[in-house]
């Protein structure tokens, strides 16, 4: 019985760690925060080479796409635990946001997926 208990505790810890270290993705269109944004994040605070883009639409009309390229030499790839593309505190409206999330592992680029939002999307962090 003691061995089974120890195995269950070990398995629980392993599953929790794997979940905590997973890369999460989310987009938000949040009038209250003035946010139109897409974020790729590692909940275990491990850094990866990440690239994120965020396309913004208002009343069904495409406005622009912002991404993690900020004029540096990394072409938008940031070695970080949180890759951010968007606006916070400047776009006070609800619209549609489409996020594009990528990871670069030694030149092997993985598409982590798209995220979409038309609200603050607070219940969908880490999708």
C-alpha cells in the first residue's frame, strides 16, 4: 500500500510539472484594458525562442498586424518565457484578434497554433 501511495504521489508530481511547463497561447480583445493582443507563455518560466503575431480587426475590417519584430537583429525571435504582440492601454474597443504562435528549437520551427478572441478571454489562458 505504501508503494502504491508513493507511486501515485510521484505520478501526480510528474503530471503537474509537465502541465506547468507547457507553452500556453491566448489572444484578447479587451475594451476595459485597451488591449488587442496575443501572447505565448510558459507557465514554468522556462525560456524558449518564441515569435508571436497578432492581427486586429474592428467591425470586421482588418486594421493591422503587430508582431515581436522590434527592429533588432533577431527578426522577432525572442528568447523568453513570455512572447507578446499587441497593444495594451491604447485600443479601447472590442474587435477580433487572431494570434499566431511559433517556437524555434535550433532552427526547427514549430507552429504552436492560432488563437482567436472577440472579448477579454480571461478564462482561456494557456490554451
